[in-house]
């Protein structure tokens, strides 16, 4: 039996939008998306629960289950629903968690606040879904550390309850059939950036790598993709000027066909991200035949087995520089990403929601 699923995405942009649209397209259920534009993430976590509760309370029909993401304050949302809606099972999908971001002394109270929202949202959900084991592990270790800091009453026993209802379901992706990649003669390897233009993706380290390679006489070309925001790091302007002779493409691809075409022209993806709970851009690049060079941290070892491909990993900048400049090893890379296709992932999400709706 097909079920009606209401999917609530307060931050409907980038990878969050891609995930919501993908699930709607590939699910066997009838998925209706309720969304807000992907901006002002703190305000989304504060105010979107009220907005969506008011919106859905006006509906005369009922879904079989509700699927929300970590940008929604689920505890507030469920408390504001009318009685019949509040009894509908809810699953929360964690694209990221606030525990894994570094805490600054100047902003400790605010970061505690948003991490606590993650906690109460998970506590309120019937099913808690993480997109990677790194995401799940960092959530629970961060939550236990947070509860240890409380001045008195600490509901530590509730952590086990959340763990018992947690699942791991990776991000689903549309991975098109691509032509076999043909090696091009001359011109050096093509290096790739295909992430958001933001500081947490490590653009300063990425372009410092390229500046040093160029100063050493290393011959390479460059493709820069990814979504740009109003206040992008200044390093992008500097890099565009200093690497103009190496640039093949610079800027956001206007459609997916163009995006995949540029990916297939790249050879190496040096990744310098400081935060990545899954790694969509990495998966897409690998699917297109690009060899990644990854920090031995975050969620990346779940994408590529370090024991099978040790040369794909680095521990520090010096190792990253060495890996990028020593090319013979890349011919041994044969990893595939088919397990993240929506055709395999959507049934996993369907099953988790169908099971939740059957239990009510």
C-alpha cells in the first residue's frame, strides 16, 4: 500500500533540496514537500516549527507519516499540532548535527542552544535517521559530553532511548549513466573543486595547495564548480586572478548536464573540508571518474575504504601536497558509488516510514 508522507524541509536549498526532491521522485509513497527557502539557518531552527504547525493544522487530510530534517525544532512543532496530527508518527533525518561543530568560547551559549534543539528533536521523534555513521557517532558522543556539563538534573538515560530508535540511511543521489572516461594527453592533471564556496569546505587550504604546486612547477589545470553565496571567502577572488592560466572553468554550473560534463573532465579532487557529515560532492566526483584525496577523518572513510585505497588519504597538509603531486598511484583507483543511488536508498527510507506508520 502506498502511503502519504509529508516531508518538511525548512532549509530547501542545496543538498537539502536535492535530497527532498530525490526522495519525492523515487519513493513508492506519495510524498508531499513543505518547505521554506534555504537561508537564515538559525532563524529556520527557531521559527519554522511554528510556521509549519500553523500550515498543517489547516489541512483536513492526514498523512501516514511525517518526515522532517534537523533544521526543524521538532519538539515545538509536535507540541503545536492539533491532537489528531500530533499522533502521526514522525521520523527526523539528520543531514548534520550541531554537536560536531567546534565550540568557540565567545559563542558557547548559542552553540549549546542549537545542539540542545537537536537533542529534544531526536527525543521527540519516533524514528531518528542519520546519513552516516560519523554523523551518528558524533551526535551521541557530543550529546553525552553536553549532558556531562549540566549543573544538575542530567537525563542521560534518554540517550539510550534515542540510540535504540536510530537508523543509518545514506543520502540518495541521482547518479547518471556516464560514458567511459578517456584520458587526455598533455596539459597535466585537471584538479577539481565542486563544493559550496564557504569556509567550512576549506577553500583557503585548497588554494594554498594549488599555489604551492604552481610554485614548484607542477603542471595542472583547474575546474571550479559549486554554489556561491553573497559573502564568499575572499580567497576565491585571489585564486581566480593568480590561477587564470590554469582555469578551464570557474563558477556554478547552470544545469546538471553541464555539471556532470565538467566532472568528467577532472582527474583529481583534493578535499580540504573541515565539516562533512556525508560528502555528496565527493560521491558525485568519484562516480564521474575523479580520484579523491581525502582527509582521514569525518565521514570519508565510509565512502572509500582506507585499507583498500590508502593513497587516497592524508593526515596533514604535507601529505596532501605529496599525494597531489605524485600521480602514478591514481591509475589503481577503481571504487564505485552505485550503492548511493536513489533506486537503492529510497526503498530504505520507505521501509522505515512504513514501519513507523504501521506501529501507530
